[in-house]
């Protein structure tokens, strides 16, 4: 899909090891510094409980939107390079990480191969991406699932907290 047109991509960021705030900021800056990618909006930061069976610290998550003429696979390649540069290692599935950068949505593309699935699997039921995505793009529809604003209403908050400018948090009420 290298049609030369500009497409909107929604990208999720998260981590729970080290200075996650700095890692998310660096990842956002690195993406925006790439040729053929421009930041449109950034959500607030959110603290969320980890999913899965691995005992670990809470995560900090955010979502950003970008306009890009890169195809999904090119964009994914750039994201993986940024993760590696920022010290990401892949040791335990759903385990602790310095940074995780996920391509959540790319225009209205539905895609599944060994490297990439769009929309991102379980996006429609994960509070740590739905809540920040709803902050910046409540009007977006997740293919086969519906509008982000409606999905968020039915997604349990699971203790997610929006972080304020002063480092305090506010519980999310649903």
C-alpha cells in the first residue's frame, strides 16, 4: 500500500521499566522526526494495571495520531527501530518493558500477516489504549467493532488513571 497518499495512523505507547515518561516522549519525538510522518495529536498519559500473568509494575500508556504516506509495514519497521534504539528487549510475552510502540489503526486498513495485524488485536477491549484513543479520536471507528467513544463506555476502567501535568493521577469514572 504505497499509494503516496496521506493516511492517519494511531500509535500506542507504553512501558513500565525505567523512565517511561522520557521513553514515551523520546519515541513520540523520534516518530515525528521521520520523513513522511507528522504528528497530529497526543493523548495524556495514563497509568494502568498490567494484563497477563506476569507480576510487574503498573504501565504508563498514551496514544498519538500521525499523518503519514508510509505504508503500514514501513511504519512498523520504523517503530521497531525506535523501540530497539530506546532499549526494548523482547524476553517475556506481556512482560515488563522499557517501551512498547504499537500500530493500533492505519486508515481503515484491515490486515493480518505474520508481522502485523490491523486493527491491533484486542484494541477494542483494552482500556489502556481505548481511553487515551478516545481522548484524541472519539469519532474513529474500529473496523468490525464500532466507534471508539461507544467502545470506551462499555470497557471496564480496571483502575486506569489519567496522569495530570503535576504527576498526580485522577481515577477514571465509567
